[in-house]
C-alpha cells in the first residue's frame, strides 16, 4: 500500500502542480524564441488594451462611432477621418476600435463555454468508455459532420438574432472539437500507473479526472483554446456579415463588412479596413497558438 501511495504522490500531475513556476518559465523561455508568436502576443495585448480603454474611456475615440452625418457619407481616408466614413457618415476608424471589444468578447466567452462543456463530455466519454463513450461521441460526430458555420446559422435560426445568440451558437458548434481532443488525451493517459494507483487508494472518479488526468493534458487544451478564439472571431464575423450577429447601431467588424459590400467599387476602404482587422486578429491568434504548441511540447523545449 505504501508503494501505491508513493506512486500517486509521484504522479506527473503532482509534478505539474508542485513545480508550476519551472514549467511555465520553461514554456515562456521557449515562446520568447518564436518571433512570430511574440509579435502576435504583442498585437493581441494591444487589442485587449484598445478594448478596455475604449470601454472605460470612450471619449478617447476620435469621433463618436454611432453619430451619423449624411453630409459626410463615404468620405475617403483623410486627416480627420483616418479610415474614411461609411454610408451613414460614421467614422470607420472609431467603429473598428469600438468593435474590438465585441470581437474579443465573443471569442473569449464562446471558447470558455465550449471548452467547459467539451472538457466535461470528453472526460466522461474517455474515462468511462463503453456505451457512454459511444453515445456521446456519436452525437459529437454528427455535429462535426456539418460545417460549423452552417450549424451556427441553423442554431441562429432557432435562437434568433443578436450577439448573445451568436455567442451561444458559436459555443455549441465548437463543443465537439474540444470533446474529441480531451477524450483522446484521456484515453492515452488513463491507463498510466499513477491513475491506476489513484483508483486503488480510493480516490473518486471526479478527483482522478480533474486532479490527476486533466492537468497532464492541459497543453493540448490550451493550444486548442487559443486557436479556438480565432475560429470564434471568424464565425462571429461571418454571422455579422449575414446580419445575424450584432444589431444596429452596435459596431462589429463582420457587420461592417456586410453593410459595406454594396460599396466595394465606390468606396473599397469601407471593406478593406474591417477586413484587415479580422484577418490580422485571426492570424495573430493562430500564430500564437502555433507558438504555444511548440513551447508546450517537451521535445521542442529540449532541442
């Protein structure tokens, strides 16, 4: 019995919790060597700062993003309106800045919700197996067989329009991806000696899953969550483009694209700047996710 208890005490999960500083410091040192990931991180932090500042101090915006002026419609970029004005005379630059908080909030909240349910469903399926695993994963497979944006549109049709409905729809369509990742990781570690030892000494299933197993698969979850934020932002922009996301007068990058598509030849800048905001943000999260994947890979840190 003493040997079993020692096995539990020396499990990788204990090492993960006992020495978090050394693990995260090693990850950070490895991440700093990836220039693309560091530039992406700096860009994401800039977006977060913009979202916070414009929310707390909206007066820092050069113009009121919701103020319309029919005498200033479709003005090209100039010294007063850096990105020009839209079809209603609103400052595009201010609307892009204010739309940053919407896109980031949708991405983070949607991933938090889908990740939570994905971990729960994936943990139950991978740990218990059998019929429970079959039922859960077949449902996940059915959802994965449908393109995510089409499934999100179907959910929006049932839920209705609005940014809150969009968050729910995006969260639901992303659950299967996290569930499959967590299930696969749990299947690969649940037969390890420290898990078996934890069962022998009487630990409950919930404690084994969340104390001994989940900490050892966090790297895959963190990487997928980072990449998931970019996917959520892209899906939110697609729903906004179709008019299913935010509703006027709220500013959101996808909605700005959708409302400016009729002016693609007359005023292309009305599409270029919101499109660049979406592209650069999605690219930044993807590059950061790739950098985290390399940094959290023990083999990569050893090289």
